[in-house]
C-alpha cells in the first residue's frame, strides 16, 4: 500500500524517467529552430540559456517556499502547476 513516505521517491523516479526520455531530443532543439523556424543558432542558444537561468531562479524561490510549507507540499504544488499547463 502506498503512503506519504512513497510520494517523494515516486516523483523522483517520474522526473528521472522524463529527463532521460527527453535527453536526446533536447540536443536537436537548436537545429529544429534553425531549420523549421529560421532562427539563427545564436538566438536558439540564448533561449536555452534563458531557460537554464529561469530554472535556477525558480530553484532558489521554491527552496525558500519549501522551508515554509514543506518539501513534499512544494513538490506537489509545482507538479500540479506543471500538469495544468
């Protein structure tokens, strides 16, 4: 039977599976943006840099939130926001 103690490991496994599955396609984003959308490679790379900087900023903000409402609650909140998008 699954309980609260299983939530964090299940989320970690789901995240790892998703990241491993998308790892190869991430390498070809700049090529897609260049060929299909006509974006210069520099712009595509700047978008990826912006994505990484945004992820870093959210990591800091969510770490502070987790100190207030708890780690598992923060994870569930972020996952539910991601699912709704």
